C-alpha cells in the first residue's frame, strides 16, 4: 500500500520534471528565435531558396523591348521611386543605411538579383517582399513603369557613375 503511494508520487514527480523540461525547451526555442536577427534568416541560403519559391511569375516575359529610350525611362522612374534605398545606380551608392537594414539592401547588379527572371523582378516590384523593407508598388506604378524598371535593372550603369542621391550628401534640395 505504502509503496503504491510512493510509486504514484514518483510518477507524478517525474511527470512534473518532464513538464518543466518541456517548458524550458519551449522557452529556450522562443528566446533563441527572438534573439536571431531577421537579417540572418534572410541572407541565409534557406532564405534565398524560400524566396525563389515565393516569388511568382517566373515565366512572364517583359513585353517592353530593351531600347535606349525604354531603359532611359526606367532610369528616370528608378530615380523617382527606388533610389532612396537602392541609390541612383541600383548599387546602393551613397545610401547610408543600406547595410544596416534587416535584411540589407542588396546590389541589384549582384548575381543573386540578376538570377531572377524578368517576370520575377516585375513580381518583386509589384508585390514587394514580405517582412523586408522592400515595398510593393502595385497601385502606385503602372505596369509599363514597372517593366521599364526591370529593363533598367538589367542595364545598370557602372557602380558610382551617377553619384549619390543629393538628399544624403548634405545638399538640401530645398536650398536656393
Ligand atoms: C524603403 C526602401 C526600398 C525602396 C524604396 C525600394 N526597395 Fe527594393 N529592396 C529593399 C530591400 C531592403 C531589399 C532586400 C530585400 C531582401 O533581401 O529580401 C530590396 C530588394 C530589391 C530587389 C531584389 C530582391 C531580392 O530578392 O534580393 C529588387 C529587384 C528591388 N529591391 C527593386 C526595387 C525597385 C525597382 C524599387 C523602386 C520601385 C525598389 N526596389 C524600392 C528596399 C527598398
């Protein structure tokens, strides 16, 4: 009889210990996830692979021919909507916070970005990238404007050749 009670107490105790261990594990996991910067997730190969699956319109073709005029139009649009984070050259020139954003702003000339298809670049511009600083342009830019941006991304000028965005180099646009 006595040993039965002791046995029950033992079972209860080991059950309690197991519960504490499990809770500890859960808290450890949560703490671990919280402590990780999203940048580490995003720059990881896993993040790339995930995004490769996430980003749609892989086989959509750019309906806009890569003429000088269309690329120039893309550059114009880029210097209105995108330069604040990507620099005028799409390669972060003069953007002071590009590295410290989480994830950081990539050079659009990089192999990683150029590996996207035209349709995917258009999709990224239209939808933005979830949980990153990359905004969605749907409803703000026309489809033509987005396709011209894709043309510009495919034909970026040499890094630094367009200078820095004036607003970051201390020259106020508002000054007379
Ligand atoms: C508010 C800052 C910001 C603006 C404005 C912005 N972007 Fe981005 N962009 C980002 C960030 C941050 C990333 C990195 C996202 C990532 O790595 O997941 C990014 C990534 C990209 C990528 C690459 C996607 C990848 O997987 O690396 C392309 C292409 C791009 N932007 C194009 C544009 C175009 C075109 C515009 C203008 C219509 C624009 N961006 C405007 C912040 C911005």
